[in-house]
């Protein structure tokens, strides 16, 4: 019996600590990723709103300084 492996093997305290640290790291990474994804979504919605509002505005009147299509290059 002394040479046979024991059936009472467990990871012990250090196994639990290692698993807990990995679970905590996963939780923090997922929380950070969700915040970044939410922020990215808000930014894209804001850019889309700006583009739509810019498209709905009437075109600006050309001024003397604004080059026209047929004007020769200086």
C-alpha cells in the first residue's frame, strides 16, 4: 500500500487561491471590456447623429475665398 497513489488527492488551499485569482482577473477584464464596448457604441452613435445633422443642413453659400469648380488653381 505504501507505493500506491492515494485516492485522497486535492488541489488544497493553493489550488483554490489560484482559481480565485483567475476568476477575479476574468471578472475585471470582462467589466473593462463591457465599459469600452459601451463607450465605443456611444461614440459611433454620436458620430452618426453629427453626420445626419450635417447632411440635413442646407449647403453653405460660397464666399469669395472659397474656390469654385471652374476656377483655375492659383
